[in-house]
C-alpha cells in the first residue's frame, strides 16, 4: 500500500493565484525518493511546537487547577489565574501530584520524600522530580534541577502533550508526506480531545507519544535507504520506552502498546510494489532494529526496577491498584455509551458526568470519526484484494485490534486470553487511548487509499460516502436520544450540543469524501468547542508555602524533625503536604512500613491501608482505625490521648477546634476566610 505522487514541475504562466499556491505547496512537500516526508515537512511543525513550548515555559504558564485552593486560603482573587477556572474534579493534579512536586522542591529534591515517617521513594509512581539518575529519562522533570518552580512546572505540564502532538504529526506525514497541514491540524485536534483534557497528566501523554513513534519508525525502517534517520529513530524509541515504563501507570500503557503492535504486525505482512518489501523475511529484518531498540530500553528499565525492588514490590502488592484486575465484559451500559459520546461532553463538569460515568474524567472520550471511516476503508481494501489478490494485512490487523477491544468491553468469558494480552490491567475508561490512536491511524490509512484513487482518476463512490455519513448521523442522534432519556436536565444544555453534533457529522462526511484539510479543521473546531477550556490558563501553581499559615508552621518546626497530623477537611492535609514537613497526612503510593507499623502495629487493618490513597484524619476517640470510604482514600480517627498520638505526634494542624484535653493550643491563625488551629500534643 504505497502512493508515489507526481513531481511538481515548473509553474505555468497561465496558472491562477490558487493554482500557483498549490504548485508551490506541491514542490515544498515533495517526498523523498523513499516516499517519506522531506526534512522541511518533517520538522516544520515540531519546530513551531518547540518555539511555543519555550514561550510557555518562559512565562511559566500551566493549566494547573491548584488555584482552586485560593478560595480557602485567600480573600482576594487569584492573580495567577489568567483565564478559565480550576476544576475540582482534577484532584489527581491539584490534590496529589502537584502538592507532592512542591513538597519535593521544598525538601531539595531528595530520593526519599520525608513527608511520611520512613519516607516514600520519589522515583516510583507519582512522577516526582529528584536528584536520581532516572530523571534523565523523564525529560519533563529535568527543569526542576535548574528552573524556578513555576517555570519547571510549566515544562512538566507542556512537554509531554507537545511530544505527543509532534509524534502524531510525524506519523501522519510519514503515511502521507504531502499532507503536513492536515497532519498538523489533526494532531492538534487530537490533543484537544476531551479524554486528554480531563486526564491531563504526563502519564497520559507519554504512552500515546510512544505508540505513534513506534508506528512511524516501522514505516521508516521499511522504506528508508538512509542509515542516520533509522539510528536516530531507534535511539528515540529506546529512550521513550524507558520514559513510558518508569511512569508506572500500566492502564494507559496497555492500549498504546497493543495498537502499536497491531500496526507493526500489519505493515510486516502487507506487501507493496517495492521490490525490497516483497519478501517477508526481508521486511522482518528491516523491522528488527525496532525490537532491538525496545530491548535496549528494557535493559535500562530492568536496572531501574532492580535498584528499587522493595518499593515496586510494595506498590504491586497493594490491594488497589496493584491487585486490581478487570474481567472482560464487565463494562456498564453507560461506560459503553460514553465511549462514543464525545460530541455530548461539553458540559461534563456540570450536567453530563453522571449519565456517562461516575465523574467527568471517567466519562470523557475521543471523537471516534475513524471508526466510521472503517466502512469505506474495508470496502477499498476488499476492492484491492479483488483486483490484485493481495490482502491488506494492515487493515486486517487494525480490525482485529478493534474487535479485541470491543470484546474486552462487552464480551465476558475469555479472561485467560485477556490476561495474556494484559487487558485486565486496564479498565473500560482507561482503554480508550488505544481507540483514540486507532481513529488517527484509520484516517491516515484511509488517506493513502483515497490519494491512490485520485491518482488513478477515481473518487470514493458517493453511495459509500452516504452510508458512512448516515452511520455517523444515526449514531449521534441515537446517543443524543439515550442521553436525553437518561438525564432530564440535558434538555437545558441540548442547544449547545446541536452545532457540535452537526460539526461532528460534517467532519465524517468531509473525511469520507477525501477533503482531509477541511475535515481536520472541523475536527479541531469540534475538539476545541467541547474540551478546549477544560483546564484554566494559570501562571505556575498555587504554592501554599507563601501563606502565613505554612510560614509560621515552618518557624515552629525549624528543624522539620517533628511529626504532624492534619485533622479535619482536606485543607490541613494540603498545607502539610506542600510544606514538606514530616506528617502522617498526605498521599501514599506504596505504603510506608515505618508509618503503618506505628499506626497499626499488629497489621489488623492491612486490608484497608494497603492501597494507593490519600491519608486523612478526623477527630475521634481511641486508637486509629483506618477505613476506606472510597478506593483511593484512607480515613483515620485521631485521638491526642491515644498511645499512638502521645508516642509519635508532636503537632496537630486542624481547621476546627479540637476538644481533646491532651493537646495545648500553640496558635490560632486566620488564613484568608478560614481559621486554622495549631496544637502541641502532650507527651
């Protein structure tokens, strides 16, 4: 499946301005002799992204929702908020990861963060900066070694998604070297997908970037005569393999890995007219460096694992998420519904989350226009087989991937196979990046077929376009009907859906017809309209270390050697975690044996505390008894008179007055609209 476009000749005098523009574009985008993008096409858009990244980092711009804390700690508007508003549902960011990053900075980027007794390994799970060698494979964290906090956070925020956009662009222009504009618009629209905006974390973007890079490399290895591009690509694949693996978050890795594997297998078995690609063994040898690059990255990952076996063992031994396995066919109706419901997710944070899933992040998805293009794509592949008797194994492998994912979502009873494919390590919501990548791949492969037909003077048959568009329209209308029946308040936001749904149907029509620039523009427009304003425009992060409360806490505990407990709402926990002071409040990935031996020496409640979770305390009588009101929260009762508190706790930070006779008030502090009390525990 290969298309070698015409060579643009000299411009004819009688050409119109549009004609001359098209001729210049044809010359500028002329592929190499290997039918690969030339250097100008390949690097033009990534250079634009690099310049934009430099500007954003210089200004310290992020999309952090940590500014949500301003309403609790200040009486004045947040001057760092440039546009939009913080999302409270993005608690993984503003309540977990960013506070831990700030804590690391406050402690001087240690290998073991001392926020909990016994410390936590900062190099595993939570994507934290440190002075460890492994940060060399986490390029988004390197800025913490030499940049101020706000600028380093900006680099951490933007580098992973920009890398993903660049990888998506490189993949598309590798498949279609003459379509850089389509590739740039499509990659940007893909970044604006609701799923990415509601799950905006480095661990979300790196696996997707890796997947696109692997697929791009496979095509270059098969086509290119040149050694240097292959070596560079293999080095980047090996490097990014380490980046993805040490990010630890397996649920996002699995779908990205499976779609990349399906693509590589497909191009391996698909023959083309190039004599170098007719022999299966030769094609396998051409792709062998990709396997070597993966193994090279695997060696580094093995060293990383070996040097922190204890932490990884404890993390994998947690009940959640270490022992979380999802059986195939366990998806609920609304999870299947939300898979295709991106056109209706504009108001996820307000009205739409519940009918789609438990919260906006779980209910978000991608615009699956590529799934509708499968209809004309399969038809074209079938026509090709009829005329040449050559099976397009790439199309076949992509269809197999789609069937496997669909079966995982709705078909029970094949747990052994899904376990071998590692699918039980992901979930219905977290498998969606694989389908998102698939839809971009389908558009690229479909563009190859459409361009081949145009060279032969043929167009996509109108009945086929009509069927594809009708499927998109019927599916969209059916989703709107079901959502409206399941949630009566959707009537109030329905008017906002109408233009978005119409644009989505139009982009399917445009892509089916082969109008890829217009279709990509419609894709970008609908993506921005639905999810472009999910995250705020924010300068840096909201750092509680600048508040009077935390400054006083640090003067009280100048040596940072005392142990604190935050009692009450999440606010004392947030202040303690960002401060870098030692405490029993905060977020744990792998439980600290030292801390839990002090709280629960007999391991009576191990089934409760052995999990990734936020550890919070409320005032209560008796020794601490942990309970888990939800999978990622551990709630304990704090009694200053109990043996645990008298033996291990020095100070208590609370946002309500304590009634215990075993504490003495150190200071009452008015911080913005809230009052906080600091107590010393009597020993």
